[in-house]
């Protein structure tokens, strides 16, 4: 279920029935010259949406504010002040919780956000919240790694 596509009554039912919200995180940044600037959040949102089809959850709209200060020099990169970024994410998480979700999954599609999302999870210990944050790790089983590798067209990788 997509947060922005639900009616208010549907939303209330979704909160009651699932209690889970996935916040897909990405950023706007250059991905070489052949991929869209939104690649990270578009991928994260799509993967979160596919997961929500298997296990009922509400997917937050694509969130494209992230840490990309090292690539501000490239066209299309979008950055906001670091303290504002942390405050914005915390405010969004609190709003998700205020709307009734008790489990919030941070699904990050951008490597530059890795330290940020870990920090946000640590910050959740600062004061009591009505929700719990979950941060999936990149660790995968050997079987899943082999399945993933089999899908790849090349074995050289990297950003974009
Ligand atoms: Zn990225």
C-alpha cells in the first residue's frame, strides 16, 4: 500500500491492520551520464513496494533528501544543511509514529546515507517514542547472494 494513494479511511485501516510503515530513503545525485538522478530513491521505493506486496505494510512516498555532500559539484545533486536533514528525518519519523505506526522500517537505497540511518537509529534511544525503528542490514544469505549474482550482466560494479 502506498501512503499517498490511500484515502483517509483506507489509511486508518492500513495503520490498524499493519502497524508497519516502510520509509524508503535515497537521494538526488548523479549516476554517471546514463541513469536518472533519482535512481537510489526510485530503486528503494520500488523494492519497498514489492516487499509490501508480500508482507502488508504501508510505503512512505519516495524520500529524496539524503547525505550527498561529497557530490554537490555534479548537476542535479540536492543537498540540505546537515542539521536540517537530521531534523527533517526525525520529524518525518515522528509524524509516521503520530499517525499510529508502531514499526518503522528504514529502507535505504543510497550508500551515502548508511552512517546517517545508523545515527538516526541510535538517536531513537534519546527519548521514548511510540514506534520502533528497524534498519535492515546488507547481510544476505549465500543462496540469495548467488541468486543476485546470477541476475547480473557483468561482474564489475560500482556506483552507476
Ligand atoms: Zn547513491
